[in-house]
């Protein structure tokens, strides 16, 4: 009887234990970064940490808008260098974790900001003055070409009247689309002056189109200044090119053929085959590349040049895909066109 009581007691205890609610098991925390997105100001520093991982990370950055100051297996310290966007990558084994970095310009109070030097205009005109810059000028990396007209029949004023100009701002660039309706080839150089609200020059730009044939299209392209400006002005000069003493052109014998470059299953560029079908060596060939979106709007444009294409031979030029010049992110496009502008021997 005593044994039966002991057995009954044990059974009761076991039943009580099995009926107790189960203690929840805490789920293993997922590996992640301490932030998915960070907003910084130029000059700021931030630390990004790798959380919930026994393994260490290999850190890297997307572009030079940020700088990696120091790193360990578990964290990285970065500094904002330039306004725009960037990314920090943490590679842990085969997995990659990303933190987006948004960098803003550093703002100074008006009463403490360093004033920009005043630039006095040198020539008074009815249009906006082209001033003479009194501070130390920026070093000129590429000197402007010295162009001398070499034909009495070429008329600069007539050329300017008959070259159609259309100015657009595309992908942070000032683009002047040109169409030569003049009877002779034309060389064009242009200066761009950026003005603040008081019409002081804050920056200048320069672009040169080596040659545009009659009935052909081309472009002058200026990158927008990083200085704050309220307006800009373009000044043009029109010349007959020194390379066209006798207007010798082999345009009709230059053929273009393009195809996409596929890398890892994606388009990484455009291969342009330039075929010289003439009996003369082609010294220079220039062409205009326009990228379009689904609605037929130009999302990017560029002028390209290829030199020294032997007779009856071909050369392949690689055209890079469009990307935002400030964020370095790819620009989506649906189609492109390549227009021949110049070909001479």
C-alpha cells in the first residue's frame, strides 16, 4: 500500500511538470549594422558597428564622398568628405550588409562666413560684363587651342548665324546642342561664366568642339560648378578648323556599328565599331552620344573622339554608360543614338 502511494505521488508530480507552460526560447538575434542609413555633414565622423555576429566584417566604401579613418572586425569609423551620397559595405562571409550615407553641405552662419572675393568687371557691355578676376586665378590644366582661320571664304559671323544652338541642363551638365546649317565645317569654342546674385563671377568653364560638319550635329558640354550661383552666361567663338584647308572629308566612308557589352549578365558599356571604308587614313572621328528614357527625354549626353583609323580598317571605342556625376549612381535609360559629327584625313 505504501508503494502504491509513492507511485501515485510520482505520477502526479510528472503530470504537474508536463502541464506547466513552456518557457519561451529567445530567438537568435539577426546580424545587422547599427544603422541602415546615416545623415552626415561634411567634416563629420561616424562609427558604424556590426551587431550580433561572431564573425568579423571586411569593410569598404562606395566612393570618395567618405573616407574610412579606422576599422576593426566589429566596427568602422568614417568621415564625410564631400556632399552627396555614398554607401558603406560590410562583408561577413558570403553576406553583405549596407549602410547608406547621405552627406550634406556644411552651413556657416551669415555673420561668420568667409566672404568671396569681389570680382570687378573689366569691360562694360550692354550684356553681362566679362570681369577680370583680381584674386589668384585657378591653374589652367589644358591650354586653349590657338586657332587661326585659313580661308578667305569662311565668315565667322555667317557661321554663327547658321549654327543652331539649343541649351539644356542634363545630368548636372550645361549642354549646348549644335546643328551646323552653314555651308562649311565650323570649329567652336565657348566660355561659361557663373554669376552670383550680385553678378560677380564665382566660377568659369570652357568647352571646345573640334569640328562640326555641314548638316551635322554636335555639342558643347560644361559641368555645373560646385559653387553656389544664380545665373550663367555663354560666350562663343566660331572658326574654320586648321584641319580643313580644302574641306577634305571622308564622312560618307565612315560607318558606325554599336552593340552592348555584356558582363555578368548585365550591360556594362557600349562597344562602337568605327569602320573606315575609304582609301585614306582617318586622322580624327568625333561623334555625339545621346541616352534616352522611355518618354524620349535625353538623360545624358557626351561627345567622344577616336583618332588614327587606317584605311580599310576599323577601331573599337568603348562608351561608358550614363551615371549621375554627383552621386555616381547609374542612370536608367531605354535607348541611345550615336551621331557622326566629324571625320577627316
